[in-house]
């Protein structure tokens, strides 16, 4: 998979990297179990700080899309798939809208449970 970043973009570099991994999972370009580039190697190739790549990978790990082990690298989780990515995107949108109108996480959770 070829990664690119746009230094002029309003999106952070870490967000751009994470977005490309999500897109790779959705398109099937990244398969479950597939190893991602080492953070140091990807940072060098993109000419960004290694911590930028690690932030992107950490975000993807929090979303349940990748696994990371120090010294072993990062790879796409076996259960990561296009549906999981889409549900995550929808959940993020829901959370953002709920914050805008002042709903608490508990209120949002209750609404989702009633749906």
C-alpha cells in the first residue's frame, strides 16, 4: 500500500495516515492480518516524525482496527473489515453531533439502546 501525506492539508498528518489505513481496509487493499509498515520506515518514507505515525497507529488501535506490539510492529486485526470501519465512522459522527447539542454520553448511549 502506498501512503501519501499532504503538508498543506488542514487534516493533521496523523489523521491523514489513519484515514489511508481505514480506506485500505474498506477497499480490501489491506487484509486482516496484514502487517503495516514499521513506524520508523513509514515516517522516513513520508518525511514525517516517527511519533506522527505512532499517533496514527495508536488511534487505529483505539478504534480496534489494528494491533500493535512493541518491537513486533503493527498489523490489521483479523476482525477488522469494511463494516467495522463504517460503524466507527458513524459512531464518531453521532458523538460529534451529540456534543454540538449538549447531550451527555449517557444520554447518547440510552438513545442508541432504544433504537
